[in-house]
């Protein structure tokens, strides 16, 4: 049985680098070949037609311009309101969040609205810096072990145990109450989202879109292969063993939040997705 070894890797998407695929050169070559064949076929057809001077004066009406395909319309959800409740002020947020989550130790209540807005926006992007998270980073070390076939390394199954306490905490929260607290906090969340550089966009729509992105994360059925990230440049990394990346190119292209779910292990991922579906249902209910 392979002996797992550990690396000091937190639940940080910056630790899992994801390179974009290199663009191939077959595309331009293939298109150029098609253009050449089309020109040759056109010349052969023209040379075989009778060339009557009268027919040369016949004009052909230009074809109408092709209609552009309609752009995909993103669903729009009305901003939530807190019925019969006054919205929270910045001074009240920390106390309200603490009352909701209890003494779990998982939530950072300082500047919670800003942290929440920034993290939600980043989860569907390439990186989500942990310094902005509204929750604490996962303790312990990221664990890998030799693959059963001897080819490279895989995420050790025991690694999922690191995330079990947080998953148990998150799935125990009351979804309806969470949506209610969110509605009371929404004016502050929208303001934070505006300050992030989105003055004309709805944070509520962004939140729903990010939840949908997380729910679309793949669920690998077998061991997930990883490898150390190659460090380039004149300055060598002092801790190269803490930086891993997925070997599967499809996993390398995932958004930051999706990568986190995959790294948590399939059971943790399924449990969190079930909770996300519950919360999404509450968030889109008319209030």
C-alpha cells in the first residue's frame, strides 16, 4: 500500500496552477487550405461557362446580410428584500453573522460583507485569494500518495478528512435562515460589489451564477492525479513541494471554486452541492 506524504498546501487555488492550452497551428493552416480549394473550384467553374458579353452586364442584387445570432440572455433575478425587517448596517453585520453561525471558528466576521462579495465574485474566476475569504483556511497539510499503477501521484483519500469539519458545519446551517440574513445584508453586499468595480451590475445575479458554476463542477470517479508545478524564473522557489497542479487538462481549466470542490473529495463535494441547491432555492423564492 502506498505511503502518503504531505505537503503544506492549504485550500488555496493559488496553490493549484492551471495553464491555458497552447493554441494549435492547424486552425489557420486548415482554413487557408479551404480557401485555396474554394478559389480553385471557382476558377474551374468559371472557365467552363459560356462568356456572352450581354450576360456580363447582368447585375445581381447583393445578398442580404446574415443575421447575427442572438446573444445568450442571462437570467435576471430581482434583488432580495428583507420583508418586515430593517436592513443591517455595517456596524451590525459582525454581531448578526456571529449569532447565526455560533462559535464555530470557521467564519471571519471582520469586514464580512466585503469579504463575502469579493470571494463570491472570485470563485468563478481563475483565482480566489484566501486573504479575502470570509471563512478560515483549512488546517493541516494537503496529502498525496503514489498512484496505484505507479504512474505519478494522486490526491490521497485521507486528504478529504481535513475538510470534513467545515463540510459538517456548512451543511448544518439553516438554508432559509441563511437566505434571510443575506436579504438583510444585501444593501451592504451590493455596495461592496459596486466598489469592486461593478457599478451597474447586480450582486444577486452574480451570486446565483456562481452557485450554478459550482454545481457544474465535475465529480471524478477515480483517483485525481496531481504533479508539482514547474517553477520558472531566475529565483528558485524555496518551497516547491507545496505547489501542485492537476494533470488532467480539463481539471486545470476549472474555476477556483470548482477546483476546491474537486480537491475536497467526491463525498464532501456531493454534500456541499446538496446544500448549495437548497440555498439557491431559497435565494430565488419571491419574498
